């Protein structure tokens, strides 16, 4: 059974986490909130060690000319930033002591 890859072939090992490759901060934040700490930790543990390789790969393209698979890789690493504090500091998906508050990005880059 063939599967469709959304990431560059060099990052096939991260394909199980391709669901994190979401465009937009709101979508990534929503995924973080609906995820368990085990899911956040698994994603972080797989993606974090590959950060420099991802940066090197993405640096070969002008930002406004990223191929689709590279865009997904960029969004995946934007999601890694979104989960880093919950994993490294808070040990929970939500911001501690913030209740139901949230922050909405009014404007963000479009690629």
C-alpha cells in the first residue's frame, strides 16, 4: 500500500508527524491544545534533533519559492516551536495558570 509523503524525502523519518505540518499559528496551537503530553513529547523527540538539518534544507530555497514539501517541513518546524515550551517547561499543553485565555495572531506571514 503506497502512502503519500508530504515532507521532503530526506525527512521521511518525520512523516509520522506530518499532521503537525499545519499552516497558521491558530491551527498549530489548536493541535497542541488537543494533543496529549505523550504526543507532544514524541513529536518533540523526533523533530528536535533534526532541526539543523531542516534549517539547512530550507535555506537552499528562497522563502517565496519553497516547493510544497519544503513548505510542509517549514510548518512542521513552526509546530515544533509551538510545542517546545509545553515539553521543556510546563509539562502540559496549555499555558499554566492561564485558565481559558488564548492569544490570537492578527497577522502572520503567508508563504
